[in-house]
C-alpha cells in the first residue's frame, strides 16, 4: 500500500462508509474536486478513489482519516 496507514486510525475510517468503486478514475484523468487517494500501486496506470471532495481538499473524508494522523494533546512537534 502506498499511503501511510496508522493502525489507530483504521477504526475511525470504518465509521465513514468507503466510497463506491464505481467512482474510481485513472489518476491521469482525475480533475479538481475528486479524491486523489491512489487505489493499489502507484504506476503509470494508477487509479484514484474519485469520490467528491470539499473545496481545496485532496482526499475524501474516508481516505483523509487514513492519510492524516490526528494530533495528540500535549505533543510538541
């Protein structure tokens, strides 16, 4: 898998329904306002999620919870 997945976030991601496979599009043809989370291996025929995203976002809510680790209280970076 090419995206960073933290085991602590898998439970969170399951609370939001995974986008339909029917929305998937080739990464090279993905436009603005669609999820860019790559499904499978990143190569010249990569396929991305394709679900609608909020303005200015790169990932849908389901994949955003997998890609980003929430900050923990008291943790200084």
